C-alpha cells in the first residue's frame, strides 16, 4: 500500500525542469543556475529508487558531492549523490586505479537520493538553495586548490606499495574462493550427481605421452588430407627427385644385402 501511495505521489509531480540559483556563500554576487526535476524513468535501480531521486543538470566543475548535499540540506536527509559526465547508468569501477587520474573540468549531471519521498517533494518545492559552503565544508579555490591538487598528484612509493598489496591480497582471496567453489561443484552430491560448470574437465586434464603422440598424429593426418599433392610444377619436380633418391637408397641397401648373403654362404668351392 505504501509503495502504491509513493507511485501516486510520483505521478502527480510535474516532469519539467525548475531553475534554482546555486550559491557558494550567502553573499555571492554571481550565483550559478542549476536545473532540477524528478528522476522519472521506466526501470529504476536500487541506487536510484523511484519517488526519492532528484535529477540535477548544469552542475559546475568546482562542486562535488558534499557541496550538493549542503545545497539541498534544507529539504531533508540526502542519502547519496552521484555526479556523472552525462545522464545514464552508474559508472561502475571495473579496476582499481592506483595512480591519480586527472579530472576534466566540465559541467556534470547529478542524481540526488533522499531518505524519504516527502523530502523529494520538499526539494522540488524549494525556491532558494542553501549555500554550498558550511562550517564543516568549504570549497577550495585559488592557491589553496592548486597546492592541494599538486600534492595529490605526487604519489608516495610506500603508499602505492600498500595499495597494490591490499589489492593483490583481495584478488588472491577472491580467486581462491572461486577455485574452492568450482572444486565443490565438481564433487558428487548425495544422489551421485555432478554439477557441470563452464570450465569443464577437458581443459584441465594432463596429457600423457601416448595422448600427445595420438593428437599430433591426428593433426598431421588432417594436414596431409588438406594438402594438394602434385598440383603445382615444383611439387611434381620434388616428388620425382624424392622418388629417384628413394630408388638409389633401395639399390644400395639391396647391394649390401647381396654382399652379406654371399659372405654368409657355408659352401665355398674355391
């Protein structure tokens, strides 16, 4: 019932952008304009729940997650903020970045998730946003910002080593768990059934000398079957030369055999 009420409330909200001025401090002379509306799509995800997500565009480069939270603090509790380069699904982190990546100074879009549905209504009803700066949070600018960016760009060898060691430890644990799970699946259950996995058993068997020679013989046979014999002129010439060499070799072998037979004769009249 509660979910149905939330959907009804969500459907009544106007799906048009509303302009609000974003100020760094109360006495900012040149505020920046951002545009907000409810994030209304067909398929909602867990990180962007229906009825509680606010879609914000035209966020300036110098504003981060904490700045957005401060700006909407009068509406209620902000559970999460995700800033992206363009609208779309969340940018999942595929690999850990050990070296600092330079951020592009560009305007972004944001998804602000509130704790309650009523707080989103309150945010959409706002006519003025709170200043981005607060007692606990201050936007860094000028010399202070440049010094901090430079210090962050210098990576200490000790820190990098610790990060890599932690990453490798997690990777090894994850790999070991996957291997243990694979082995467990390959074991027979109480009814004598074995779970077939993607990996399979064929990829991991150890080839013996007999199997190796059998596989190689099969490959050689297939290769010969596909070859065109005596098709080209050079092939005919080579086959003739090989035949002559084979005849000469056989002739020499026959001569040796005859000589051996003559020497082994017991009856020697002369």
